[in-house]
C-alpha cells in the first residue's frame, strides 16, 4: 500500500471516528461539520474531500455497521435447529451471540441508531427500517423452517419474529449502553431461554422432558 493511500485511509478513518463520537455526544441534529473536524484536528476543506455532507458521513458510518450485520445474518443456516430443547436453545443462543458481538464491535454506530431510530425521521427512519426489514426477513424465514420441522410452535410467524427482534433491540440497548460491558455469551443464553419459553412445542418444553435438560 502506498503512503498516499495509507494517509487517505487514515484521514477517512479519523473523520468517521470523530463523526461517531460527535453524533453520540450531541445527537445528529445538533452536530455540525465543524464539530467533527475540530475533534480530529482537520479542516472543513479536508472533510469535503471525503464526504459531501453530515448526512453522507452518517450513511457511511451506519453502512459499515449494516454490512457487518448482514454478513452475520447471511452466515446463519437455521437459528432454531436441534432435536431437543437444549439443542434448539443452543442454536438460538449461538445466533444471538454472533449478532450481539457485531453490535459490541460497532457500539458507537449501534448506539446512534438505537437512540435516534425511527423517531428522528428522515435518514434515520430510512436506515433503521432497512436494517429492521432485513433482520425481520431472515428471522421469519428461519422461523418458518423451524415450524415446518416441528422445532417450534406453529405461531403467527410475523408476530413472533417482530417480538423477537424488539426484545433483542431493547435488551441490547439496556445491557450494552445503559449498563455497559455485558457478558455476551451469558446475555445470549438468557435471551434464548426467554424467547423459547413461548415457542417450544409442549413435547420439548415440558419440565419432565429429559431431552431438554
């Protein structure tokens, strides 16, 4: 890699990091380009060599996060796989842990999206809806497969998928942002147990079912 290319990448990375910190501290609406460049010691002229506007750099920040999230979702074959309640729970827990780790690695962008979300309107509503719709599509497809195999109950798949995603979003925000530094494997396992409480067929969910212990 040439020195010029490395310097360009370093400058872009510095602007992106400064934008995340600025949006976290003052919110997107109040943030100014001057705040972003002031944080990383660059000029506004330099900013506009890399990004067209405040919205442009926001889209880039969230796009990188979304790409990692999409990759994590694409890598999952079945989030409710298994013949016993223990196996199904382990499968779901592994999926949740993978997604939680993506959020943990991108805590700044995730916090911005969680705090602003649909309520901000405009670009946030658009990007949040895009992530939500993709996540919902994946979960619904995997849930339909699990219902077809008798792994979980034949519930209203759309409703159950929305409830699952909403639980994940709110829980992730609390444990990662409000409480801070969660034990990811433990959190994923707890989420999986709670989610499956109402989804496992009675034959798998019965306390006396030794397979599920």
